[in-house]
C-alpha cells in the first residue's frame, strides 16, 4: 500500500493525537473526552495497518471507548465512535455471521448516538449506512476481497492479480469513506477542545 502526502500527513496527525491522549491519560484517567480522542486516533491509525494489526488497534480503541462510557454513559460522540469501531471490525471479518454481530452492535451504538443528539446529520447518516453495511460486506467478500472462492479458479494468475488489485482498490475506497466520516468528527472534536477561553471581563 502506497501512501500519498495527504495519507502521510493524516498518519502523523493521528499518531500525534494518540501520543498526546496517552500522556493526558496518565495525568487524568477519568477524562472521557481524552479517551474518546485516543480511541478515534487508534481507529484512524488502524486503516494504515495490516488486517491483523488493524483488528488489534480497533480492539484497543473499543476498550478505551467503553472506559469513556463508564465515565459518561450518554456521551454521543463516544457512542458514535463505538459504532464506527464495530463497523470497521466487521469489514475486517470475512465470516458473514460473525461480521453481522459487529454490524448489529454498530447499528445499536449509532442509534444511541442519534438518540442523544438527534440533530446531528453525521450520526443520522451513519445510522442509515449501518443498515446497508452487511449487504456491502457480503458483496465485498463475495467478489474476492475475502478468502478466495475456489469456484471459477481456472483464471490465469495475471487475471487473479488484476482482480485482487481491483478488490483492494475497492476495499480502500470503502475504508476511505468510513475514515473520512471518522476524520470529520475527530477534527471537530480537536477544534472544539483547542478553542481559547473567552477573555476575562
């Protein structure tokens, strides 16, 4: 996988966010915002990893998000990130019935985020997309992204290479859209946390 300059910049940004959140956690482990930022950075960074490493990073993000919910059970951005983490994990899971469990959890968390902040367009759109995600997952894995189907395996190795490349491109397109949505919320969250305090009166 080749990185563009934008990918590299995003990688640096989210690695910096992860390290900052880790340092802040040492000082204040009960900061739900910090835990959510940390998890968001891990979800972003997981896109740059191999599938096995991605799953490990998403597992780490899930534990941080669950910890944040113990502090603030109604934190809507944490609920939304949980939905994204479960969606990402589901797409990395080739077994359809196993992936469905993650999609169901994602839908549940997106619904909770919408319930807490019904005016948020991103949350509502995520909930809509979550309904279609299992079908998209099946299409991706049936088209050869997952373990190769032995049916019709008489194609030449060059044809397999081309199909594998197209499937990888499609996979990165899907993950790109998921990551874009996560990035928007992460940027908004960071911008809100870095607003200078109002001047004293």
